[in-house]
C-alpha cells in the first residue's frame, strides 16, 4: 500500500526534490513553505499550516501540522442496505467511467453482485464506454440510447438489482448538459427517481475529481455540492501530476470524506485513501 502511494505521488515528490534536493532532520519554515506551494497546496492553507510552527521544523511537527487538515468529522455513509446505490458525479473527462469500472471490480472482488446504470445519456460515447467495461468485467448493465431519459435508466437499474438480489448499483451521470440549470435539474430528478425505486437511494453520491486540475477542482466540487449534496470524493489521475498537495486543499475546503485515489488506468488501480500514509509519503521525500 505504501509503495502505491509512492507511485501515485511520484511526480509530486520529484517536484519536492527540486525544491529540497537533500533530506534533512530539520528544515526551515521558508523551505517548508516552498515545498507546500510547489505541491499545489493553496496559499491560505500554507499560511495556516505554518502559523504555529517554529523556525526549524522536524518531521513530527510537519506531520502534525499536515494531518490536522483531515481532522474534520466525516460521514462515510456506510450502510448494509441491499442494493446499495451509488451515483457517480463529475465533469466529463474527470475519469467517471473508468472509476465506475474500478468500483465494480472492487465490489466483485469482495464477492458482491454488481450492476451498472449508464445514466449519462447525453453522450453516446459514455454509454458505449461503460457497456464495454460491463462486458470486460462480466457485470450486467442497464443502458439505453443517447438522448433517452436518464431517470428511467436509474429506475430500471435499481429494479433490476432488486429482482436479481444484487448488492451494489453504480450509476453514471452526465457531466455536462446545454446549461448548468439543465444539469442540476436532471441530477435532482435522477435522485428523486432513485428514492422512488428504493427508499433512501442513492445511498452515496460520489464526486470524481481530476487530480491534474489540482486545487482548481475545488470550485467544481462546490458547484456539484450545491446542486445535489456530495457525500464523498474520489481523486483520479494524481499519478500524472505534480499537484499531489492539492489533496490537502481539497480536504480543507470541502471537509468531505476522500474515499479512494485512482492509481492508473486498469480496474484494479484504486486504493482507499489513508491520510496518514498520504502525509508520510510526502514527508519521506523531505526528512531523513
């Protein structure tokens, strides 16, 4: 697991090495500031993290400062309900479809029965891509044609899961419609219909954030949260960017559970996010 975080934060750690080429027992406050800014931590957050620190900082002090960002109360929305319905939300290109395949793979590995719902009926490519993953992973899918009502897909997917006695329902959603209002209304309708098909559904609304966008993905998250209320975050493509410090900014600004980090393109490339391992992987590059 530790090596996986090292892989995910590889480019971030390379950027840190350029600022601090040699590991030390203590670093100056200025160096710590440069490192955090280089890794794409928001400036305001960097200032807060440095506030209570002495001029010479050791590893324990740096760890305590960084880990404090994750000390908010997070509702993980765990539940034994069957089927457990998740709605996957986010802009196009963030990696929604690939992440759905990773979740499906993960649940199958746990011995769960899974069904997918191709609820992004705005893009034909999204339906095709998700259908291909369903075939590869050997899981059922409810899909329709481009332009059809996505709420009907939601209803049919949940009904099918109930009829087949499946454990997990994963529903894709559109990332873009003609206007923001359209998208907002469509997502709200899908949520209402899910609740009609099964009371309390969707049990979790997961937002996919593209790690290569760094801290700028925070505004995106706020918009979706205002639309429908997000329950948790999955961060993708972190391995392709030096902006790994943005995870601190995302956690600080959104105060939501970060469920998973994507570590590559394959269905198995998804790891549970663990704040202490994330922080330690960064600090391993800085301190002896």
